C-alpha cells in the first residue's frame, strides 16, 4: 500500500472541486526522480508549459519552505514547498498571481519497488480560475499530469542510461 498525501485541511480532496491522481511505475532509482523534481533547471525538460522556475529564497534547489514562481497551466503562479522528505515525498501549494482566491496543492510520493519506483502525484485545486479552465476541458489537468509523468520518466531513464545519476542498484 502506498502512503497517503498529507493534505492541508483546507485543500483536502473533500473540500476541493478539482481533484485528480496520476501514477506510473518507472524502472529508475527513486533518487533519479527526486533529483529532477527538486532541480528547477530540469523542470522545462519534463513539466508541460514550464519555461523556467525562479526560486525566491536564494536556494539552488527546492527544499522545505522554498518559495518559487513559474508558469503552470498557462498561469503565472507563486508557490512554496510545504512537504519535503528527501527521496520519498514533496508537495507544494500556491496559486495564480491573477486570482488570489484560486489555489492548488500538488503532492508527489516516490515509493521504491523491485524494478525501480512507483510515482504517485495528486493535486487538488480550488477557485474560479481553475474551475473555468476545467469547464473548457474537464480532463485537462489529468491529461497534463499524465504527460508530466511520461516525460519525467523519459528524462530519468535517459539520465540513468548516461550515468548522470548515482544509484544504489
């Protein structure tokens, strides 16, 4: 059984009109996936629509409490890392600059398996901006995260094939 997301009470799925999960088995070490998720310069290679991530606290990599700005789902967003357990769990919460009442919480769980790792990503979204986007294309966020997982796995496999990530396997 995989671990559950540690939702902030106000962003729990039961309180959010938009909630979706995506998962994928990947034949790479959890450390490889982790290295990509915490490295903002890597995001444009696998995160749909992301061209850059600006860290706001002088950090070089994502860590607990890191605030960052980027463009997600066509929106300029500001977010902060709210969960950070190296190589197993990371989550960030925030929202679009254009809509203060719209918010999202995006969590990742990386679980080692005998063949690599299991990736689980889950997100809740609230507020008028996200709801309007979902009305236009009800599965847009789920499809975007499917592509995100596929591209993340592809980049991770390439990194390991090139020997750029040290693993214990």
